[in-house]
C-alpha cells in the first residue's frame, strides 16, 4: 500500500523552485534515503512533505488523501518529523520531553493514560535511553538529544517518519545503533521512513531505495545496488580522488602518488588495509597479480592502483607474469603482504624471486614464505613486523626525489620573490658543480 505520493511536485521558497517535477510513490514499511550534496533541496523537500512550507506547485497525498485536508491532530497521528533545529526545552525531564510525542492522543487534559506511559517507556527502550528518563533534558549531549528526538517521534506511532540527517551528531557506535532502530521500525511496525543522509555507505546497506538529488531535480531513484554505482556517486558529489564501490559498500580515497610508486604483492584480503595506508601516505600503488573476485582487487581498483588480474580458477600464464615483472622496474620498492595457502597466488612467489634477481629489496609482512623458498641473489628479503616498522624501513630504501621549483602562472616569473628563489637555486647548483658542496643533488631532499 502506498503511504505517500508526490505528484508533479515542485518545492522551494517564495516561488523559487529548488527541486522541480517530482512524481514518486512510497510504500508501507519502506526505508528511503535522500542523497545529494548540500544545497540540493533535501531539507526543503522534507519540510514541504511535513507541511512546514507550502509546495511551489503539485500535490502531496498521504494515504491517498491530499495532505492539505488533514487536521493537525490527525496529521500528527500519521506523520512524525525530526528536523535539524536545535531543541532545548527549559525545565523538562527526558521522560516529559519524550512524552510530548503522545500529545495527539491525550486530548484536552493532556493526561497520560497507562497506554501512553507504556508508549513512552517503549520508545525510550527502543533507542536504548531508558536510563536517561529522570535526567534533566538540558544536561544531555548532542548525541543523546538526537536519540531522544527519535524516541519522541516513535511515541507518536506514525505511519510515516521524516528524518533530516538523524546521525549528524552521533558517534559511530550510536550512528549504527540508531540505523538499526530505524530499520526495525520499518520491518516490525511497518513504518515508512524518508531520511536525508550524507553517509553513502550506511545508506547503501540499510535503504530499500535511494533518491539522488542534484541540480534541481531527482536524478535517480531505485535499489541502492542499482543506483549507487561508482560513476554515479562520483558525479553526484563531484569526487576527484575518491571512489565508491558498491561491492565494498564504502568510499576509498586515493593518494596523490608524490612519495613514489610501490609494487605491492597481496591477495585474499591481505593487502586491502595496506593499500589504504600507503595511499593515505601519498604513495602510488602497482599490484601483483590478483584474482578479480578478491577484496584486494576491489580496493586497489578503487584507489586507482595499476592492477593485473585473473578470473577465478585461472592460472597466471607467462605473459601475465612477464607483465608484472616489467611493472617492478617502474617502482621504487617491492612489498609482500600476500598469502601462500594451498598454493594460492603461488605465481606471486615467482614474481618476488624475479624482483630479488633484479637487485630489489623485498619488504615482507607475510609469515607464509617458507624458509629457503626464495633465492636471495642480488636483492634481500627484509621481514617487517608492523605498519610503523614498514614506514620506517621504506624511508630508508626509497630514494628521495629532488624538489623542482615551478612557476604556475606566467605573470609570476618577474615577481621579486620568484627572481630571488631562482637566483639562490642557480647559485646552489653552481657551488655543487664546482665541488664546493660534497652532497650529490639526488641525495638532497
């Protein structure tokens, strides 16, 4: 059954349209996330549906009845709203504040019946805040207040719940806890939830549908598995060095590659965290040969790494191995984090041996290399026990790159500071050439 229907709806302020021509229907028990950058009209849409502001044009139907025909009390029994405004009621206890959600049911006297009191206690229990009942509301943290705003809304026993960034003030634990509560409301009580969010990863995991808003229109609405593609999310938020992968359900941020390029051998999930750390530190990554269903492959691709991959069940042929070995020559250092279980990824051992023959040192975080399996010829295997030790050893073995002074704009070339920098650089180079400075140029930072 459709709870909410938007028909040719346009929303905005003072007849200025923020979002135009929305025609959508929302079913009973459905969780719908509104996604989009700031300023795209998510809050405006929620405030229009909640009747805080009037539509610019079009119609809103709540349970097949025009929204404008609902008396206030009936609307409050059908729809609950949690917006982003700060709430600070004076001289209220937590219990009294949550009990305000029973106002549509108490009548003129405002007295709570036994049924009303049970609804308040159930709402506090649902948001894991029953121990806060006797506290002064003004003494609470932002995260606790947010949970109690949800509890007050639950008290109304609505069929439609509108939420504007409900996790904005919550830490990770309470954010996941709240999303679990909302999910149960949909499943157990059949509540329809329409929620604006910025957490794409959470929205992808919890939503029945997602609605994408940008440039004054709804740009997509459907199952998150279909709508939230890497390309779509990058376009929606104008990502430059970030990538969303629906299979991972998370956003990965690539490094700028200014610290150098690393050849990282991994597999079976051993490289995912390492890839992220290296990208965060500013390294560009080239992988060994990965299976295309490996989580390491998904993370590496998301981070913009140069990858070689095989379909599951296939063995690496000589051409693929040669390609991997050729990639080593372009890298500053080789790192091994890979597993060697039941001959899985056995071909990467061959690649590491070739790296040693080329005179490359291999920093290994894997405990699975069998003694005597690798022939240390020109290169050397260096065991690494932790991430901090890895970065210390990397600093020792990656050659420092010279700093190159560049002028980004033609008009800067005659600037006094630029002329001074160029003159001092030329003098320093001249002294080196004359032998007055014994430090080689390539050794200077």
